[in-house]
């Protein structure tokens, strides 16, 4: 699964819409396996630098989003979690 997260203002957001993405100060893209392993992680300080703490929080937010997507995919495909 793949999701994006970002910092808009001072708020961490998951799955930014176009307006949020275009005004995000920080943008992070994340691809994870069904086992929760990272395949790709790419973050950019578009409007400002970001801290390791913020990066970790964004990765955790992305991990939550990926877990939700994978759970929905398995439900649709009729697979057991």
C-alpha cells in the first residue's frame, strides 16, 4: 500500500487533497508491505525543514494509513487478515 502524509500549518495530515498538498510545508510518501515493512520512504521539506520527531510521526501516520488500506483490500478480496 502507498500513502502520503504532510504537515500543513502545524497539523499532521494523512492522504492530503490537492489543496493541502500544494500548501504543505512537509510532504512524505510511504510505501509498505502487508507485513508493515518499508518499501519506499521519501520526505521533502517543501516550505521548511522538519525534525526527526516530525518524520517519525509522519511515518507512523503513514503506517496507520497503509494498515487501513491493506485491511480494506483484504476485505474486498475476501482474504483472511
